[in-house]
C-alpha cells in the first residue's frame, strides 16, 4: 500500500505521542474520547455560553444560579470530542506537507515535535465505531473557520432546571436547541484553520471518558522524523502498515518501514 493512497477524502489523521500510541491505543486498539473540557481553546472548554435569565441582572436567583452551574459542569462532561486532520483539496505528491500525515504544525503541536506518531483512520469505519458507543447524539464534520465568531449563547428555561439535571437526554435537547451546540463546536477562530480539522462530537449519557474500538478503522501509522529507527520493528506485531517521515536537504519524504 502506498501511503499517498491514504491521502484522500475518506481518511483522517490523528497525531499523538509515541508513548500514548504504544502504551494505550495499540495494545487494545482503543482511542480515548474525552470531554470538551480538555480542549485548549476557551471558546470551547468553558460553558459560559449556557445562560438563563434567572441568573442575570435583576432576575438573579441564587439557588437557580447554583443549579445552572451544575448544568454547565454536566454539559462539559457529557460532550465528548475526537479531533483529526482532514484531507485538503490542494494536496499533491510534490509537497507532502499538505498531506494529512505530514502537516508541520500538527507534528509540532500534537505529535511531540516529530518524536510521536500519526495514526491514519478510515473515516467511515471510525464513524461506525463511534456509533457502537450508543451516544445520545453523534455529529461529525469538518470544522469551519469563519473570519468573525458571532455569539451563540444557549438560554435555558429555569423551570426545566430540575428535569435537565436528572436526564441527560433533556440536557442535550436544551443545549442543542436551534442547533446551537453544533454551531458552536464546529466553528473555530480563523487562526486555527491550518489544522484543517475534522471532528466527532458525541453527547454521551456517561460523564467520564469513553473508549472506542478502532482496529477496523486504523489503516496506517507514520513515525515522526525524530523517532529512533529501533522503534520501527516494535509495531510490526500489530500488522498495520508503518511508514517513517524523513527530512533531508530541506525537504520531507516518506518511506515504508522495513
């Protein structure tokens, strides 16, 4: 299999450290899907967008304010996200830095400065795997990077606080009224656009992290430029095609691990 064959629209890439891949993902073929609270953008990792008139201005009610705080915390924990890098239309075989497995910023920010790995997944198989988790809702799409980020607040009726706190299904319906939740989590500031992100957003009944079985979805592993060759053979046991990135004479290249 030529790695270039995996630089197509139905494949996505997930950059991570070598330690995470070898110790946690590959032994059980499971990837962790955490809450949006771990994201590194305050636009996404806080719940300030969830509001209620009962906690604002002259309508302030202390008890309802406490309930709203609990709703916000629940929301952050129920909403899970898994992020990947998507195929870019302008990709070509002459400049592989546009390929999903060779994005310099992604290697620096998520791939442990080329000491990590890039996992390539079949997007459709990954969608099936997420569906098996039986989420209350699952959404997947490319992230949009508009030049202006308008407000997308969700105003919750205080009369529904109690039922929302006791039923995650009602919480989802309240948060995604008029698709506010989708609108918020599939739009990011334009400064992030080079990530070309494709993400899965899951609303789960459980609040702790979930793990998705990904053996059918995982199609290839790419080592960063600074991973010692001694590690190459360590993953042959899994029977997954492995490749290594090289940087010579000011240019990236990729080779199959022998």
